[in-house]
C-alpha cells in the first residue's frame, strides 16, 4: 500500500511520494531481516521488491532533471538514513542487485536478472572511462543473454501456456512473445548506450563493436523469428523494435551522413517517436563528436545536424498535431485518450525548435549571418505557443505542468514480479538535450 501511495503522490507532491516510498522500502527491508531459512521464496520476493523500488526511486528522483532532493521539504529522515534509505547512488544499487543474484543462485528470477541489466545500462551513462563502460556493458550483455535464453526456452516449451504460482501465492503469466521483444529492445538500448559513451572515433566504435560481438545480431535474429510467427505483437511494439534497432545502428556510425542515412530508411515507421528519437540521435552525435565545440568544432556539420534535427522535429510536430486532432474527436474522456501528454509533447517540440534556430543564428557561417534575423524571430515565435498549450493543459486537465518543470520526465519503470512493466512515456526537450524514454 505504501508503494502505491508513493506512485499516486509522486505526480503532484514529490516529497510526500518519496516519504511513502521510504515506508515501503522499510517494510521490504524488515521482511528480509525477519525471514526464516525455510521461507527462501518469500525472502527472494522481499529482496526483489526492495531492489526494484531502489531503482525506481533512482530513476524518478536522482536521474530526473529538475528534481533537487535537498530542496524537497520534510525528507531529511529519508536522505539521512544511510544504507537504510530508499535513495541510493547507482553504484550501490548495482552492488545490491548483484548480492541478491548471488543469494538466489540458480533460483534467481528472470525479472531480477533483467532489472539488474537495466541498472548496469543506466550506470554506463555515468561511467568515467571507456574501460569502465566496457566492463559494465559486458555484465549487462551477459545478463540479457541469460534472460533471452530463458525466455526463448520457456516460449518454445510444450507447456509454455501454463501459469505458475509465485512465492506470494499469485499467478505469474507465462513468458510471452512480447517479453522476448522487450528483451531484444533492451539489447539494442545497451548497444546504443555503449556506442554513445565511448566516443565517436573509428577506434572507439571498433572497440565497442568488438565487445558486443554478435550479441545484437543474434538477439535480432530471435526477434525476427518472433515477429514473423507471432500475431500478438502490436504495431506499436513492432515500431518500438524497429526504432530501437535503427537508433543502435545510427549510434555506431562515425560520419554524419551515415547517421542521417540510417534514420531515413523507408522501412522505419512514420511516427512521431521515430522523428523525435532521430533528433535525439543527432544531438548525441554532435555532443560525442565535438562538432559543436572544442578543437573538433565544425560549423558546417553543426549547421547540417541542427537543420536535420529541425526537419525531424517539424515532421514529429505535424504527426502529433494529427494525433491530437484524432484524440479530440474520439469518444471517451480526454485523459483516457492521452490529450495532456500529446499537448505536452508538442509544446516541448516548440521549445526544442526555438533552441535549434537560436543556435543556428549564432554560427559563424554565411547562411547563418544571412538569415540571422529570421532565425532569431523564429526562436521567439516558437516560445509563444508552448506556454499557451501548457496553460490549456493545466486548465483543462488539472496536470501540474508549468514552464519551470518542462524538464521533468518519467523513465520506464522496472518490471514487476507478475511480468508487467509500468511505463509512462514522455518526451522532454531542453537545450542540447533531446531524449525519449
């Protein structure tokens, strides 16, 4: 109940939500402390829930831009609880996951292995050297390989349709084709994260490719088999697979032209998500290649990348506008149709395009100087619409969305024991940071 209360309050009162999460964590910890040797399954469940909550709080509070834990009211007891606090750094969360896997041994739940891999992938983003990135990626790759092997075996087993009883007496659904696709997508995300963390030189990319070996290719072959045989994969899920695959491929490209070529593949879905992620990929390319600053600065490539980002975001904006119109005309409440989320996405695209035109207007290039006034005016104009949309959203749907928290987003939550995944997908756009979760 405490964790559910944390989920409810998190959207409107971060401090209150965190206090409820701490109560839930205390209960999970207490269950591990009093568990008897004969209650191994219950101990595993308590460990699993505690670890899942640790990573959830990390992604919601510590990894989220715009959230300052030290400024939240009445959370001192949470922050000062040391090892008993639900707020832990990613390295500590990684250690506790590994300890739980060692405790479980061969009985380690597949979900625990999957969630541990997600922790390692997240840690790659904070790694301090390519060597550390390679170490973290190697462990994540091993975990995902084990998860994929288990899932494929369970899916192919004669009794794969049967449900099993978990430690707490509830029924766990069998492994589904969607579960396998989720794992493959996570494999692509691992490859993407590794490529983006090690640099952009041919040597850096070659080293990352060497570490990954045939992992991504083998995982993709599994996915292709699933997609060709299973009718349960939705179009949305299939599109997510295609886009994740394209992102991983684009992240491995060294020349800018190859990045563009990857995203303009005619086989990719014509969805807002595709174009927003393409813009994110362009931004990551600029950051890691150094074309926007430093000794490797290249105004021509910088201009081309910004222009391509603007093109992708314009298409995404048009598609989202169509989605908004369709949602408004459909039956059902506006919240059920996701009007608020679409409005927020469009507003953030306006902000991103304003940032892009402002950057383009300041580049030391002839075309930038020639169109400087126009670009500067565009940057101002783009900022007028977002605030109107956000005011409309707040007035009509009661969402606590204001310009001061535009950078607030909700990453995917780790898997539950029942196999479900709680995911709130929101796009956020800030200066030189365009990311999709």
